[in-house]
C-alpha cells in the first residue's frame, strides 16, 4: 500500500508540473528513487534491493534510449527510473508500453488537429524511399521540426491508471 501511495504521488506531482511548467523536477524523481529503494530494501534486504534496482534500471535504460532519439525529455527518463524503483520491473515495463501507446494516439490526434498528417506521411514515404533506394542514411535524421511535442505526462498518467487497473502486476 505504501508503494501505491508513493507511486501515485510521484505521478500526480509530475503530471501537474509537466503540464504547468513543462518540467519534472529532480526533487520528485530523486525522492521517488530513494524512497523506492528504501521501501524494498529495509524489509526485504538484498532481495528487496535487487527487485527495486531492477525496476530502476529497466525504467532508466529504456527511457534513456528514447531520450537519445529525442522522443522524451530527461525528466521522463528519471521519472520512469523512480517509478521502477518504487513499483518494480514488471510494473514499469507495462506502464512504459501503455505510455508509448497513448503517446502514439495523442500524437496522431495532434497531427489530425493540425491537418498535417498527410504531409508528414508523404515526408516519411520520401525519406524511406531515399534510404531504401538511394542509400541515404541521413534520410531519417530527426530535427525539432520532425516531431509534434506535447507533455509526455498526458500519456503517462492514463497509462499508470490502466496499469494499476489492468491487473495486479504489483498490487
């Protein structure tokens, strides 16, 4: 129950600050990471620590790869590391998968709202052709103009709720 309270507080605080200031503060993620490690280590010893650390590592490493492609911000990387430390690897991986799915749907919605979906699809087709037939490896080089940006917490919050409801991965 303590883990649920910690994780819910982390998500709620991050949601508010991400929408308001486009930032997820280190004070939330550091406290979540330290709290998750402590909550599992104190009663569970090394086994509890390893459970928490595995979740932390899974959340951090996968989101770091997405950060390298400029798909998420640094705060999102630290948020999923903290969530992994609190909830463990199965929960954070499921929540991450749902977050990416929701982000895809939200992104399509933004494209449709901006009426640029067809333009972006054409650009992607030309880039794919350029890569496949002309061997241009720079065809899929991304710039800031390639992406539709929105607060990732718009996808993470419902993903967190779905992961909780879905089914007792961690509760």
